C-alpha cells in the first residue's frame, strides 16, 4: 500500500494499493490452468473506523480502481477499460451490502486486562497522517480478602525469627 492518508477533516483513512489477481479454471480433464491474470493499479481504498462504547466498527467509504493491466487471458481478450468501469460500478453496488455485513461484525474490545485492570473510554482520533487509538486503564487492585490471604501466606513463609519484626525508624 502506498500513499497512505488519514484525514482529520473527514475522519477518513486509506491509501492506494496495487493488487495482482490470477484466475484459474479446472478443465474437464481435471487440470487447473490460468485463465487470466490482471493487475488493479492504484486502487483507492478509504474507510472509517468508529468507536462506540467499547466496540470498534469499520465502514468502507471508497473502493475505486484507477487502472487495470491485463497480463494474460487464455480465453479471448479482456478490455481493461471496460473491466475497470464494470469493477468500479460493481464496487458501488456492493459497498452498502459490505458495510451492512461489517456493521454486524463489530469488534468488542475487552473491558478487563487481567484481574486488576478495567479498560474503558475507547477513543479513536483522526489527525492528518496518523490515527490515535486510546483506552483508559484503571487499576482496581486485589480484594480485601485476597490482600489478607497474601499477608497470611507471606507470614507463614517467613522463618520463625522474622515473624514478628519491629522497625525503628529513628
């Protein structure tokens, strides 16, 4: 991926990518052969990540192919301009469907990190050329019963001569 951009003004992130695609067919004799090989050049992909409570969602804003290179086609000719136009039109039709599917698969961020930390306040910030993702960790510590148990176990582990220790700070 090149030309990665993140925009503060429209809460948008993305970049340009080049993607090579090879298509194979299984012939009647069971042999797989390459049917076509194409490259999607400078494909613009833009998305928005949204944080609600402790849930992270993604929405695709743009998917647009700038140029297609046809490397090979074993079964006729592929017209790169027509293929580009049809792919971009298909992306426009499919984008709302993909976004609907993505909305049902939001990522739940854990609310606990181990026993002693609670995570809260998931925030995503968009700034020019970088993301800010933040969480607030809160230390909750062990319960009173656990602290008492640790003290008793520690005292049992000390040699007898050290079970009662007086400390003079003068």
